[in-house]
C-alpha cells in the first residue's frame, strides 16, 4: 500500500496538503519553514525531524515535486497517512464496485432474473444504497491495517532479494488463497449463528436473487469481518508488494463475479456464482469464498442445481416455484418471517 500512497502523494495529495496546510500555516502549532531547490531534491525541515524521500519500490517510483515540501504535514506524518489512506480506500472501493458491477451487469448478468418471484422491488437501488452506506465505514475500519503496512510493521517485501526467495514469488498466490479461504469460511459460517445473523449478516441475505450490485452490499461490520484474513495475512507471512495490490484488486473483482448470476463454473472445486446462488437461496450452505473444500469438510456443501447450467431450465417457472417453496421453508427457520418486498408475488401453489 505504500507504493499506492506514494503515487497518490505525487499526483494529488502533495499539492492538496500544500494548499490546505501550507508550511507557514498557523495550524497544528508548527512553525517549520519549507526549503527546496530548483532540482527538487533538498528535503524540507520540520520541527524535530527532516523528511527524506525514499522510494517505496525499486521497480517503480514517483519522485517528489516542490509541493512535497510545502506542507507542514509531510509524507511520513502518520495523521496525513491515515487520512490519505482513508480517502484512497474509500474511493478505490467505490471505483472497483461501480466499474466491475456495471460491466458485469451490462455484459454478463442475465436480465431474466428480474422476473424471478424472489427478485425484490427496487432491488438494484437498494443494493447500491447499502453499498454506499457501508463502504465509508468499512474504509475507516480498514485504515489501521494499511497504516501499519505503510509504516513498516508488516512482512511485505519489494524485491526477491528481500523476500524468502524466487520460489515464494509463485507460492504466495495459492498460499494466500488457501489461507483466506479457510478463515473466511469459518467467519462466514459463524455469522450465520442465530445470535449473530439477524444483527450482522441478514442485510446481505436480503438479496435472494442477487445482482452484481449486491457484491459489496453488506452491513459494514459484516464486510469488515470477512475482509480480516486478507489484511492479517501480510502481518503473519511475507507478501510481495505488487502481488498484494494484484490480490487486493482480484478479491474485489471475484466478489462481483460470484454475484453475477451467470453460472459458468460447474466445478466441484471452485466456489463460483452457482455455488454462491445456492447460498443466497438456501442460506445454510456454501459458505466458502474461493473453493468448496471447507464446505465439503464441514458438511455444508450443496451442489448447485442442475437447472442453473441448462438454459432451457434456468428460467423455468416450475424450477422457480420449486426454489421458492424450499427457500420459504428455510426463511421461516432462519428469520422467523420474511419481511422482504418482492417485485411480483409468488403464484398460488397448485394442488397436486
């Protein structure tokens, strides 16, 4: 995250802080004078410290400009870093959410889902609203991890020479997936405990037939809890900086993909959109994030219905009716009563 912060400092925050908190400003009780040369290499002097620019990576850097030395809050000030990281985290979450969810909605999501009896009235608007309310709070809770990373308390490394070795550059990816998949499974399953579910996880299960815009529509504490393994990993194990950025983006995209309603991965291993649809429909199955391994070992795996992979049956009224009947029974067990407002009522059951 230090590399991302350095880039934002270079192209946005240096100038912003120089304008809002210039070196001669009376704010913060500081009286230091900023000095820099035409070559932009002379560090600024602050009370009790001297800021020295050090690139976050040997592979890429964002050299400072004169604006770097024109604010009382220099780049290494933890208060500035915390505020900057909050803005980055919030904005990044919004951009990834809206771009990926919208692309998935336009090019992947099956619009026939709108006719499903369990599709909610104004559902997409509700999903977006829940996300917009949650992301800024989740960003506040996430900033302490990023701040500790930027300040050098994690085990992230830059070059292979500074890491465990070339072999680990490849192993870290499956290791990260395996680690997070295990812990997210148990966190997610724990959130389905009756004492927790109604207070924390129920908002995400409002969407019985989710759209891509439901991907980040969590209660903020729910979303934060399920993100903890991602942030804890680099404090326990080495992780290359660029790999960390890649994995952070991948996780957000994956979250959209398992809510896109297009059931491509008919795999006994991958916990794709079909598996996750089973979770939204039937609640107490398929808690995994990336794989079905822990669901299988934990007795919570449910194979996706065959009709999800057959175009002629996927949107069949009889299949929808069967889904609704089972879902309604489970809702009574899990929630007591169904307080959702559906777009269209379920057709009356016909006697057999």
